[in-house]
C-alpha cells in the first residue's frame, strides 16, 4: 500500500530538517572560526536545489497546491504564504551559491565578507525551514485531508509514488537521503 501524500511529504521533511540542522551548525562554525567547510556548503546547496526544491517543493507546487486551490478558494491564502516561503528559501540558497567562489578566494576581505554572507543565509534558511515545515505539517496537511476525498488522496499519492519510482529518480533520492545523513554528522574542526 502506498503512503498517503501527506505521509510521503512528512517523511521528506525529516531529511530536509537534517540538512537545515547541518546548515545551522555550519553557520555557527563560520561565526566561531572564520573558516568554512566549502565542500559541505556546496553539498547543502546541491541537496536543497535538487531534493528540497527540485523534488519536494515540486510535488507541492505542481501537484498538491493546484489541487487544493481547485477544491477551495480559501486554501489560496495558505498556499500563497507557503509559496512565498519557498521563494525566500530559494533566495537564501542563491545568495549562498553566489558567495561561495569569493569565500574560497584569495582576497581576504572579499573572502571574509562572502563567508559572513554564507553564514547569514545558512542561518536564515535553518531558521525559516522549521517554521515552514511546521505550517505544512499542521495547516497544509490538515487542509489536504479536509479538502481531498480519499480517492483524490490516493490518486495524488500514486502520482508522488510514480515520480519517485522512476529508476533515475529513485537512485537520486537514495543518494540525497544518504547525503542528508552525512551532512547531519558534524565534521571535525
């Protein structure tokens, strides 16, 4: 039996939260030492772009949100807030990605400023995501269960599962699950 769409999304939230925790730890490391684990930060950007945004948010934005809005105009307010939070998270990741080359550069002033920008956006992302996930776990999932019939939820769960079970997608998902656990393990200083 396929898990409900909300169960599938909630399971994905666990991996997102592992990486958000790693981001918070990295931001603290940068603030404390003035150094940065550049490869880890690049992996966080990769995870966020391809798993959190490219897979998880895509399921919500392309499949779930339109279905909820179709069922109830009242859902539009909640969905609008969630979409704006998705965009705020993307802004954080863009800022981190753009600052990475300078953070590793040879100009000490630019490197220090870039590391501070990376730390600030890692910290902001790590602050925003638990709040966002809390809204989804309570409000969005409740809306889903109230507005969608059992058949619609089964259809949506099937769509999520179909996307996730494509061979190349399943392999990437497995890789990102491992990466989330690796990032959650703090590196030695």
